[in-house]
């Protein structure tokens, strides 16, 4: 049986009687049901967008943790790669400077382990890609370590066959470096002369320090000459053999005589202020085949890879010599 309803008629400004059939009632219910269902879906989507589920929160937290761990691991790989680069530099010096050989070529040493901005690069990577990327970096690093080990095995073999030469070549520091008392003041290369105020080629390295600090022989050898000269003051020249000589100048006191045999590390003089100088220091030179060479390439016996890098950086930042 049809129900009776009323609908407002704007033309007559009155309510007209309308019969509501069963079909119309079913249609109204379905329409209301569909509207309610649609609204529920919209509310459900909005809720999940604003309030992630515990599982989603857990996955998000896990992914963030993976990213942090990957960044830490990548930083560690880069740090190890920097250490390898320093070792390579020292290894090249051993081959080229000491044994006069071409250094071993490492084709993939830094192929994929250079420092990069991971935050931007990793934002769009999934866990699988992170693992693949990390594995690739570690494989590259392991390959570089294997190559470096082979290079050092070669150096060890050469050293065993050249024991006397290794003991004689000037490969240690002439003074004990200390950032507060004794430090590198001028490097090998073009420097401003402290007296003449002109750019001159500085044939050695200046180590500033207190008067009386011990100066040591940098390799086994024989004192070729020692004495006093106008510009260099009190000086010592050691002949190490194998075409190597070392010079120690501006000394306060000489503890050896001409012709004396000296050992590496033996105190041969005291740091001073003699000759034409701008302050107390040791001027140190290394000569190979009668020509001055950069002494910094021969300090690997005394310095770790990190210490060598610090000294090399300091050498690059000196502008005026002290003699």
C-alpha cells in the first residue's frame, strides 16, 4: 500500500499530496545507503592519511633506521677510503722516491667510494637498492685493500733486498714535531725571503723551535763537513751514500766532527739562531744526485698516514721562510 506524503508547490504556495510507492521508498533507501557508504570511504581515507596505522608507523620507523645505518656505514667506507688514499700516497713515495720505480697502478681504488651527498641521493631508494649500493661500495673497498696489500708486499721484498740503503736514506724527521713548541714554519718551494723580501726558491724546510732542542740525523751516514758560514750559520752536512746527502743549518751547537759515522736518530746538534735568520729554527735539506729534493717525501718512517696529511697540509700553507 502506497504511503501519502506532501511536497511544497512554489507556484501555488501550498503543499500538494503525493503518494510514495514502494519502489520510490526502496530507491530512497538505496540512495541514502550509497551516500553514507561514500562518506564512510572518504572519512576512512582521510583518517588513514592523517593517522597511519601502527604497522605503517613501524615500517616507516624501520626504513628511517635503515637509512641512518646506511649513512653511517657509507661514512665509514669513505673514511677508510681516505685512509687508503693516504697509504697510496706513501706507497707511491716509497716506489718512486726511494726505489726509483713507477708506483703500482690501482685502477678501481676510488672508482665508487668518493664522498657524496647521501641524503638527497638515497631519498628515493628502497631497501634492496640500499643493500646493492652498500655491497658495491664494500666490494670496491675490499678490492682496493687487496691491491694495496700487494703493493706493500712488493715494497717489503724490495726493502729486504736493500737493507743498507733503507737504513741510510734520510727518511725521518730531524726534530720532534710538537704543535706548541716545534712546528713546520716554511716548506720546500718558492717562499718570501725574510730579509730581502723577495720571492726565492726555498731548497729545504724550516722547523721553528726553542734554542737547544735536539737535532737528529735522519739516516745512517758520515759527516762530510761541518762548521760556520755567513748565511747558514753553524751547519752539518751528512753523506748517506746512495747519492743522498742532508744539510742541517742555523744550529746552536754541533755535537759531531768531520768524518764521524752517525746513525739514524743520533743527536748531532742543537737547534739554534745562527746565521741570517728571522728567528730560532732548523733549516733542513735533502739532496739526491747533487740536487735538492722535497724533504717531505722522505718522512714516511716517522709519520702515520694521518700525521703525514697534516704535515703536508701545513707545508702547503707556508708563505715565508725563516732564512
